[in-house]
């Protein structure tokens, strides 16, 4: 069951990415495309899922995928739903809603204990730095809430701090839930 779920995650991300490339055609810009946190987190989760079909994956890496995909889903629901980020409907739905849900479900079915969850935050921080440095150079930002041109850097900073607090809380929650559920599963298995 868990291997089928992992394969489904991989195939859904692959299908959404191929769909995006085909539908966008000449408008597809690889550098901009891979400058979306959504795309990076989905590709990471897909690779982790595919690897998990064939061999065990470190709980730290799986936990990071869960954190990034949960963040993708929440940020989409709170900040991006209804905003045109030029993503075709199928890919938008798969990458922002379906895959984040499946990755969380996979974690809940096969939870694990994790440590050093703060390391997970290094990728979102590096992504933010990359985006804010690259944006003014190329005159393009992947998300409206990271674009300082309409309302200034203070608005971007407030949004980033809010997202950072949520990310920190989510990292702790993913780790806590993994440990609690793994402990519960272990107790159930020892009684059988």
C-alpha cells in the first residue's frame, strides 16, 4: 500500500510537470519554472517518494519532504488561491493540493521519529535569499507576496516572518506527530 502511494506521488508530479511543459510550449522558461518553491518542493517530494519505493529513506529527508509539501499546500490555500501564477489548471491542482495531501497521508501511514528539524528550514531560507536576490536582477518574482515592487520590502518582510513562524511550527509538528505516531505503531506491533 505504502509503495503504491509513493509511486502515485512520483507519477502525479511527473505528469503535472510534463503537462506544464507541453501546455506552456514556447512560454515555458526552465529557470523561472524551477524558481517556484512549489515546483522545487514537489520535485523533491517526488524523488523522495520514488526512492522510497525501492529502499528505505532517511526519516530526516522524508520529514523535510512532508514539511515542504505541507507548506506548499498551506501557502497556496492562504496566499495564492485565486491568484494567477500562470500554472495550467491540472498542474496547479496536482502540485498545490493533491500531492501535498498524499505526502502528508504517506507520513501518517508510515511515521518516523526525526531529529534536528531546524535543518529542514535551511532550504526555505536559501530559497527566500535566492528569490529576493534574483528578483531585482531579472525583474521577475515567482509569487506576488515576494514581489516588493507593489507595496515595498516591509510588506514582503512581514509576510516572510509570518511564513517563517508557520514553517517553524509546522517543522515541530511534523516531528512531534511522527514521533507520537511511530511510538503508537511500535506499541501496537509489540502487543501483537
